[in-house]
C-alpha cells in the first residue's frame, strides 16, 4: 500500500511540474511579445509615413485619442543649455502623449553642454531624438545666415526624410502655455480645412497685458503678418517654400507678398508662447524688441480647443463677422478716451504711414512694417484692447466702406517709408544731424562721410522720404 501511494504521489508531482512549466513558458512568450511591441514603439521614432491618406486613416490606432499621432515638434537650439532645458521641461510636462507628439531637437553646431542636455531628455523620454546641423561660419554680429541655414536643413529633414505631415516649430528661448498642445491640435484641423490659411501661430505680436482681453482665452484671429514664435506648417507648404528659402532673414521673407500669396495665419488673442527673457539673452535681434517682448506672457488658461468650431476662422464666415464688427463699432475720439464704454467696440482710421505711427505711439504697438503690413494686421485692420474696450485700427478705405475689407492691398513702399521714419527719429529728431533730413541729399551724405559713418547710412537700405 505504501509503495502504491509513493508511485501515485510521484506521478502527481510529475504532472504538477509539467503544468507549472507550461504556465511559465506561456507567460514568458507573452512577455516577449509585449516587450517586442514596446520596443517598436520606443525605437521607430521617425518611420516614414504613408503618402496615402486612405492608408494613414486605416493604420491609425482605434484604441484611444491618446494614441493618434498629431504632429512633430521641432525644437531649434544652438548654444544655450539652460534655455533648452527649460523649454524641453515645459514641452514634455505638457505633452499629452508620446504617441501624439514626437519631439525632434535640432542643434546648430555641437556645443557639448547643449548636446548633453538634449541627450538626457532623449534617454529619459519616449519619441524624442536629437539631430545636429554643422554650424555655418558667420560674420561677427550677424547670425541671421546661420539661423536660415539651420532652419532649412532641419525642416528639409523632418519633412523630406522623416516624412511628417505637420510640424510645430519652436525655439529654445520660449515658454509655453498650459493649452499649447490643445491649441495646435485644433490648429491642424484649421490648416487642413481652409486653403487661405498657411500657418497657425501661438504668438500675438501685440500680446502685452494691456492690449488683450485677458478673459478671452478662446479668442483667435486671422493675420496677414507671419508671427512665427511657435508655429505649425504642413509638408505641402514646405514643399513650396523649401526650393526658394532665403540665405538670411527667413521670417521677413515669409512676409513678402509674392511668398505669402494672400494667405493668412491664425494667431490667438492671448499668446501660447512667450520669450524667457532671463534665459534668452539678447537673441538674434540684439534686444531691439525687448520692451515689447517682456510684456507678453504665455497663457495660464487651459482651454479645450476641441470645443471651438473651426468655422470661427474660416475666411468666408470670419470676414463677414469682422465687417459687421467694424460697421457697428463707434468712432473713437483719440483726444478724449475717458468716456469710452466697455459695452461698445470702437474704431479709428489711418490714411498713411505717418498716421499709423501716431496710432502705434498712442496704443504702444510695435511700429515696424514688413511687406507693407503692420504686425497682426488682417487686410490692414489691427485690433487691440484699450480702456477695457475692443478697438479696431482701420485703413481709411475700409473705414469708409467696411464691405470692401478684402479689397485692401498692402503698399510695399511702406517698408521704405517706415525705414525713413525710424532713421529720422534716430538721427534728425535727436539733433545728431541738424540740416534737412534727407538721406539722399548731398549734404547729409557728406555729413556721414565726415563722421566716418557712411557704412551706417548704407546699412539702413533704401528709404523713401515722407
């Protein structure tokens, strides 16, 4: 009997051992498959994407919105490790999902401190990678050619080699708002819906606290003036821009009428980006716009832009609404603004560049003109808040007949006229030169030669005296 029990126990033990082995083996196979799937997600950061929209739709994961790819984020950096660390920390803290947004850090040059910061983020986060551009040698005090070369190289790489369809362009000196990614996910829909819109920007050039409606985080506008500073573009647009991309001053090139082709960008009432003045230094502009930039803060609101219909910025409905707002706005008395009532909108007109400068001084706006356009202008109309009221600065033809809004044409001579007004303010009104203020006159040219400033005069470029 004991022998039978021993045989039975041995048989059961053997069977139990086999069952345990089978369970362990199955678990190990499941584990390997899971790891293999995760490894693919982690390593295939820049897999080429299909050119067929039908194939892309079919290949999209259907599990949840968090796994639907939205756009790549291209971060430009060069020599500022602390700025890059700050910017990436904010981006990755706000990024909803590593599936939705791949981050590509593009470093100009190979400064070790910067690449070490970038590599740390590459190691610690998924779907983030570093690419490095061989820095272009530049003349002292002019790094615009290097910036332009870096931009073209990196955008060519992400669109042509990595085959992304939409890219959000940022820079290392930017802070971002809480709803940055919600805004751009909505913006992608806008880009794909209206062919008259060629970019979506997170930046408001006139976004200082006193010039905006701080209660309207959901408010968005069309602008003809390319804002940049955190902006989205499509591969289709880059295929158009890349062959003629300029050797320097690429952002001003984007504002030329022959490049813009009557297309507009979307910009928010409240900026979703801001310059980190402590980490940015003077930047490529040499601190020229510091007084304006320092007043613009990234939004602290958290707007769900998926609830905002794209029709609010589609050209047909947007233009109709803007025309009605200009028609219904009250004329503004610039000499007496104390009686403004915040239940009304107001409007005032300008006829020429001198008028524009007076208005810009009154409302503390940036005065520079590019492609005949003031910053944030849409068919010449600039909107802002003043004394808690919405104000429209309107070109005189549109002021007289708002229905002709879309007939307004920018005058490219305004760039040269504006340059003269700035030249006049610097040399003539400050009494550096006391004769007739005309940079083309023999007397003024002789004065600059005597001072050894002839190159300074030449650097101002072509000017039109007004």
